[in-house]
């Protein structure tokens, strides 16, 4: 089901699911980079979102109750936003 989803045709992830865990691997390609030449946050978020869904689903057979909560840590980049990387 997961690998056949149209939204995964672009990223071509691999997935392993066990009781309470899910591991998703997406090979990094240059077309995942943003203008500062690093992997765009959407790739990280997609991987985290998908993994948490399948990890929780591996333990829960009903639905409607929160089973997990997540947080994120964000920091500024050391890359200056300049015209040479497309920033106007």
C-alpha cells in the first residue's frame, strides 16, 4: 500500500515496519535540495510523518485516540540568503 501510493513515486522510499517501530529510507538526490544546496525540510517531514503513522498503526487496531505526539527542533542556517543562490 505505502510503496504503491502515487505520492511515493517521486521519492521512492523503502519501509520496514515492526511492533511499535517503522523505518523509512529515502535516498538523497540533488533534486531534493533547496537553493542553499541542502535537503529540503519537506523530505525530512515526509519521512518523519510516514514513519510515525506506521509505527503507531503497528500497535493500534482501533482509531480516534491520540497515540503519539511529536516535536521538532529548528535552527537557522549558516548559508547567507544571497542572489547567487537565487534569493532576491
